[in-house]
C-alpha cells in the first residue's frame, strides 16, 4: 500500500464522512447502502466505508450497518449468479479453465476456505461471490461463510474506524493501525495465493490419480 494510495483512501474517507453527515436524516440507510453497493462494484474500497460508518455511527452501529450491507450485497450477487449462471455471458466465464479449476476446488472444500478468505479485509470477496455462485456449493454453506467471515473482517475494521479521531491524536496508535492494515493486506494476499496453489496441486493429483480412473 503506497503513500499515494493511503492519501487517496484518507481523502475518500473524509468524503464519505461528509456524505454520511449530509444524509444523517436518513438514519442507517446510507451506512448500509455503501457496503451493499461495493458488492456489485468491487473496485470501491469496502474498508473505507466500514471505517467511515464506525466513525460516524459508533463502533457497534457502524459494525452492524456495514455487516448488514456487505453481507446482503454478497449474498444477492451469489443468488443472481446462481440464477443466471446459464446465460451466454456467464457461460463463457463458467467454461474458462481457470474458473473451472477454482469452482471445483471450492465445491470440494466448501465452507472452510470461504470463511477464512472472508475474514480478511483485502481478500477477493467479489471473486468468492462469483465463483461460489457458479459452483455447486450449497446456499447454506455460502450464506454461513459470508455472515460469519464478514463479521470478523468488518468488526476488525470497524474498531479502527470508531477510534479514528483518537488515533489521529496519538501518532503511535496511528503507526500501529497502519502496520496492522498492511499486515492484513499482505497476509490476505499470501493466503489467497497459498490456497490457489494448493487447489492447483490437489486438482492435478486428483486428475492424475483417482480422477483419471
């Protein structure tokens, strides 16, 4: 995470805080809507929305609104992909060799890897939503992984957001929080690569062994 990226995130955080203040009369709706939209537009920074919600609404409400919005968005994306998975565009994605490898791996491992990936702020949750929708993973498994995984991930970010003003006054805490965010990001990326590598190895063993019989 470069200094430029951190500066852009800080500016966006201030913008979101201002937006939440301007629409304060709408109650929790803006706080729920922003994380919900992120599920459909994954280039938006979920961690900024969660931190802003917690700074604006407080830790518990900020966490709850972010969790409801993000979880609802992910689950809706999953059900839309599951419903329209046989459409022409999605069929092309579904028939992609790499996607087929990932979906088969998700089908065989189910809840565990999805839960672990969703626990980390910088994991590719949008990819998880789509792949799970294209796979034969049960709806119950996916919903449970989303609700539990995102609760861990969002609360960890919400805690930072709720104390953002205190952090600003205490340089040491600011450094600690920045390092923690960086560690989350690095570990999330490492875990993603590790799981994908393990998936590829297990699939090759499966195709070269019992799966080839």
